[in-house]
């Protein structure tokens, strides 16, 4: 009787042929894929056709698209993504940006803007002081934002032109006080119309609508603001802010007021 068991090594020639075929197929697929990719670029399958700008409030879409400086016939694969990021970051009011591609035809630009806090009167023009401590030119050359104004810092011209208030002690202090007022006493900050510094360092706040003057100590402004907020809470329902011509908080543990005639 013949032995019908196939020797163990009999399958190796066929297995070798299968491996060879697989390798050839993979190589062909690679070259075909590379060719297809080159074809899609040449055939404008992934050309840039749309730029989507998101998150902008102060800056216009046109300003950001202009900063990108792109040709709409460029392939999405050929866009210089890092350079585009740098271009947008150089635009005033841009705090941060994320740029990406959505195939087949869209470039998206997600913008985070600096947050305006107040106008600052410089020697010759107004600037915008942001919550991040940056001084920027007026957006679009106009005072179009509803913000309180800071006046009386005539010596801050160089700091404003440099774009950062950190090097100017007086302006830096005012910035910190406004941030404190905005975060800890938002109702009071919402009523703020103007903040005026005098030559002796004293600060006067003018509250919107009532034009009530509030005089603060130039040294202990935070304590004065907290005292003012407590005072307004105390008189609520009894008197209105417009009943007072001024509120003087320059004295420790005292509030001096003058009612309107």
C-alpha cells in the first residue's frame, strides 16, 4: 500500500510563489498610488477653493484672508501651513490661531482675538488696551467698540507705540485695576465710562449715564473700588446713583458724598 502523506517541504515552492506575487502587487500598488497622487495634484482635484474664517469678532474676514496671501489655484497639499500660521499671528488683535485643511477644497482659520478692555488716550491718538496688557491701534482706524476710556497718561506715548504697557508703571497699574474691577465687580465695571488720572496720581472714575464722579485713592485703588461696590449695594432701593454729584473714597474708612441739588 502506497503512502499518500505529502512531505512537509512540498508546500514551500508554492508558498514562495505566493510571497513573490504579493511583493509585486505591493510594489505596483505603491507606484500606482504615487502616480494617482501626482495625477490628483495636476488635475486640481484638491485645489483650494474656499477659506473658512471662524472666531473673529473685531477683525474682518477680508483682513485675515488678505494676511494669508494665497492663490486659490494652489493645491491643499502645497500650502505652507507654518508660514500661514505666522502670517496670521502677525495681524493686530490676533492672540492665537489654528489653521488646518478640510478636503477636498477648504482651508479653515480659527482665530482667538485679544480682548479689548479700554481705550487709552495717547499724546496724539487713541489706542485700545486689551485684557492681555497689549496696546493696539484702533480697529479699522475708528472708535467702534463700546469701552471705557482712560485719560491723563500723557507720558505713556512710547509704551503705547511699543504695543505693551508692562514698561509703564502707571499704565500697568491702571490695567491691573481694570482687570480686578472687571472680574470682581462686573456690575461696576459695566457702568464705567471714563477713568481720568490727575498729575498728583489720584484717579477719578466717571460712571456712565449719571456722570457721577468717583474719586479714588491713587495708592489703594482696589480697596476703594471694593468700598464703592459695597456702598452702591447699601443704597440700592433707597437712592440711585444719579442722586450723587460725586463720591469721594480717598479717605480711610470714610465715604464722602455730595448729592445733586
